[in-house]
C-alpha cells in the first residue's frame, strides 16, 4: 500500500492506543466504509471518525492486510473486503432472527411452490444466506454460502440497481462482465438499461442469464434506514415455471420482504 509522505512523517508521533481503543477505532472505520454509498477516501474517513490521518492510515493498512477492506483499482477509495462481507453474512445468518427469517422463506415456498432464498452482496458477487428448497425433484444445488455474480443474477442486478449512479457506473466500467449463458448481459449499455428498468419497477429478473433453463425473480429487503440490505429471491426451472408466470408472485414476495425486514436490524452508524 503506497504511503503518503506526510503520513509517514506523522506516524512516529502517533501514540499507541490501548488495545480496547484500537479495536473500537477499527470498528468505527469499518462502519464508515460499510455505510458509505460511494467508497470513501482517506480524508472522508478521517472526518467521519474524527481521528488524525496517521491513525486512520495505520488502521486502514492493518484492515487491508487482513482482507477486511480493500481499495478500488486506480483510486484511493476504500470499500469493504470480501472477508468483512462474509462476516456480515455470518452475523445475519446466526442472529436471533434466523428462525423467523427461515419461517418466512418456508411460507413463501409453500405459496409459490418454488425454491426461495435470502441473499446479500459481497464484493462482485451475491451470497446465499438462507434457502428453502421446493419439494419438486428438479432443482439446482446452490446452498447456503454459495455465491453468484452480480451482473448475471436477479439479486445481483437488484443490488446494482439500488446503488448510487456513480457506484453503479463504476462497477459496469471496471468489472468484467463474464458470459455464463447466451443470455448473460455482457454489454455495458444493455446492463445499464436493465438496471434502470429494475430500479423503476422495484424488482429484478434473471432470464436464464446465469444458468440455462433457470429463471429467477428478486425483490429488495429494506433496512430501517431505507437502504437495500438484502434480497428475497425465487427461482425455478423454465419448463416448470416461465419467467412471465414467475413475476406474478412479485406481490407475495414483496409482502414477505417486508416481514423479513422486521427481522433485520441493520442501520447506518
């Protein structure tokens, strides 16, 4: 990690903090990064946590080495690392509301007759936090902990659509849009148009874009502060349920997402 000369000169003057204080300072830094719609720069983080630049720089260097935060290619902006995203998923998965969330998924599966899952974003992918399988013999093996790409999944496109325009454009510009099927959106302009449509209609679809023969619908789960913190998704084999028929379950999914939101206590710091 490149070091600012001014920071290097000041680091020696920065007194060591007690272990407890150091941990809490690191937590404050991670909270600021996690809650920022646009990846913040060093100066932004310093202002938010009200700590001197040398102290914040040292914390960021430690967090980056541990894989908890990262820096965007070609910039000095910081974002949550995959390790931090995985930790957030484990916290949510094993929180007291786990049983209630699983019950909501079970009820939705009973209503739709298809597999439903709860997901969160992690880097350039989507992680499955919980999942309830349908009783049908024809289904796909994507269990808890599995991940799928943002640009080729219903949940992923939903998370992208609700990003700030700046963050969304940065993703489309910097991340490789890998083709998984003949229907995967690999053209940046086509993906951008799709994300505008998703944001306008309030739900996202996957029309055999990640796995051939599988369609998916996803709706947002909003946190207490209004941000999209998770997605509730349903997928099915196309021969059994066409995408046009799957979208008829959107109202039921949105109602389930509202109930799911009551089990999640994620708020901006």
